[in-house]
């Protein structure tokens, strides 16, 4: 049986939602695409660009839809789910694209209720520096990773359908529990963002901030790029993943405490051990990643 | 009077020393270039590439030289200075390219002694990810900043000559005291390196390091790029700038402590304040920098 979506409903036709629709269309696996969203201007642009075929209210959008993508901020997820839960078609599959997964899984428990078996929480690992449908691209997920975090109630069929959709977008699909997902991304994404925000704010708050920024060079540029990210979005991610992030932050603070001691005592060997392990690990990682 | 170097002696013909010679040659302001160094293979490559005209021992290299560039690790600086101090020509000017300046200024006090007035400590702010003369380029310093940190004994004439040499390389020259230099770079360079090394080592030491690195994406890539830097070089920089770096590290640890409290208390407004200030400052900085 070939994979095919008759009608896709995309809630939030921005970078992620728009690219998802475009990629499925490019793969030739989707019939109709309907867009739902708060920003009228962005939705109309999506219509003009052919990313969506029509615009609808939530209740109408899910009529006849066999796949529903919720690419809205986590804060809006519960409201959207509650509005569509009773109107989903039999056999319809719902997925999302949020950066944290335990909170989305919990929201779904409350808001999707009897439709919970059709819900597959997901997280495409693709850049979020740009936003809006104008930045969307059919190739955004090509070769990128997507993590699906099924709940205990998620049906095997729903999981398979979402996996096939992402594979049609060119993505590599992995599975883990929502809790494991949140621990992994606390370490490799959420903590680095927090640290970069902290450094730039630290410098910006100094009396000689202008002088300091004037001498910041390429190392600073790369280190702090993620500090230019969306403040509200990252506030929400940090709060949503508070427990795992606190754990990572405390481990990191312990590491800084040890480095501080080594520095204060002039213990070059201890500093070099940390730097050498880090340098070797970073260079091995970069050698493995095509895009590093 | 036009700026002209009759004979340039470069100690350490690597990325920085080699690029300095090449840039001065391209500007047409240098007669002869002699190279000095520990790595025979690299020196012979410099000769074949025409970066230097000859290779010599320290004592012979400075004979007739009117400009001496010490582009060697800070650890070798004292030894080199002691070998050449008594052999410098009258009116010869000596400069260096080390990443820290108070330590170099102190080494010069001891090792250059009566020649101290001809010494101009300097720091070209140019990428150090590559090394060796093979990576050198006549354009490396084009549009880059160079900070000169004259000692109280440095003569105005020596300072002017070194400023002119860097300007001939296309660099923008600034001046500050060695202490101010070290405070500025502790904040915008040394601390970010320490933080990036700390994060990568932290992750590399976890039981599921392979899994974590497997999900690290572009934000992690940029944040940790400087963690791939040379461990011994950064050990030396951190130790040399220990006092200023400890000050910056402690300010940063205070910032993390406050963010931890906000996170633990679920204080979204406090998180957002820090993230928003950082994001605005980072984006303003990037908009001002052509290369960001």
C-alpha cells in the first residue's frame, strides 16, 4: 500500500508547518492542503505561494483531513486540540512539531481525550532562526532528523503514518519516549541556548559594553549566534523543560566550579585535560557531521 | 617620510607570522624577510612559498633587521627575547602577536631589559583555527582589528612604526593598556572559549554521549566551534589571563545562578528579560558587523 495523504490540515503555516506542506507536495503524496492560523497576512501569503490550497477555521479544517500537523507554539496547543478533538475524522492522525515533548504529551492527555490514540508527538530538528511562510522550503527537512515520541496510547498505525510523512519529506526518523527526548535536548540544545543568552546579557549589562562588543570577533559571533533566537519561544521551551534543564544546568555549574578551582590554583594540567577532551570530542563530532 | 622596512625578522612563521610577512610584501613596504623557527619543515615550506627569503638562527636573524615580529607561543617569548636583546640594531623595533598582553609586557621587562623602549606588545584579532605557514595569507588582516598595548617605556617612534606596519597589512589599529586589553578579551574571547570547552567536555563525559552528539544540530555546532581550538594554547591563555578571566567567570556564574533561580521558580518574566536583552544586543551587534 502506497503512502498517501488525501487532505492535510496545517495549523500554523510558518517555517515548519509551511515547509512540511511544501515537502509533502513536492514528494507528490498529498492531495489537498488546508491552512489554519492566527496571522491573516501570513496565511494569505501561504495561499498566494501555493503552500496551502485554502484557509479555514480549525473546526472546518479537520473535516475530511487524514493528517493534521499542529505547528503552533506549545502555549496554543491545548486550545487547538480542544477545538478539534471531537471533530476529527475516524482514522485521522494528528502530530505536532514542538521543541519539547513531555508537556505536549500531557496537554494531549487533557485536550485530545478519546482521540489520544491518533496523536503522535514529534520534533523536527531544523533551524528555527527564521520564521513565517516566506522562509519555508520544500527542502528544509532533507537529511534532517525528526524525533517521534509516541505516548503509551499512540496506535502503531498512527505512528507509522507520521513516520512515512516525515520520510517523504526527506527526513531521518528516530523514536524515543517524551521524557528521553526532553533530557537529550536539554543537554544539546536548551542548555547551550541558556548559556549563550546568559553571556550576551552579561556583556550587554557592563558599563563598557560598547567597547567589548567592538572587539568581539568570529569566535564570539559563532558562540553567541543562538543568543539571537526568539526570547518568548525560548522562555517557553526552558519553562516546559524545566526539570531536565535544571539537571543539565547544575551539572554544567559543577563543571565550571571545577574549572574555576583549576584556574585559581594555576593547575594547567587540569585545564588542559578538560580542553583536550572537549577539543577531541568536538572535532570528532564535526568530522562526522557533513554540515559542521 | 614613507613607511619602509628594510629587513623584517619573523620568529614563528605560522598563520600569523607568515601572513604578516606576506601582507607587508604585498603592500610593497618590506625589503628582505628572514624567518626563524623551531619547525624545520614549516620554515622550509615558507622559503619555498616565498614567504621568507632566508632562514636563520635568532642571533643572526636580527642583524640588520629594523622590524622584529615575535609570533611564537607566549611560553617561548622570554627565551627568544633574551637571545636577541643584546643583538638588536639601534632603532630596531620589536613587536609580538600574543593573545594576552600583561604577561608579555612583564616578560619583556625581564628579558629585553635596556631594549624595552623599542618593544610594542600587539594582538591581531584574526582567526587562529588553522595553523602553519600553509594557512597564511596576505589578506588575513584586511579589515581586521589589531590592538597595540604600549608599555610605559615604549617609545612613540616604535609605536608609530608598528602601527604603520599593521596599517600596511590592511588592519585597523587600536591602542589600550595591557591590563585593559586583558580585561576586554577575558570577556569576549577567553570566557566564551572556557564555556564552550566546559560544555563539550560535560557532554562527552556522559554515559549517553554518543546519543547526545547524534542529536546535536546547527545551534550546537556554532556554539561549540571554539571548543575545537588548540588545548595547550588555550590552557596558556587562560593561565596567563587568570585574574581577569576569574573575574569574568565569577560574574557569569552569578548570572547563571540568577537564571537557575528564575527557572526553578518558574519565573518566565525574569527569563524573558534576560533572553530579550541578549537577543536584542546580539542582533544589534550582528547588524553592525559585516561578517556576522
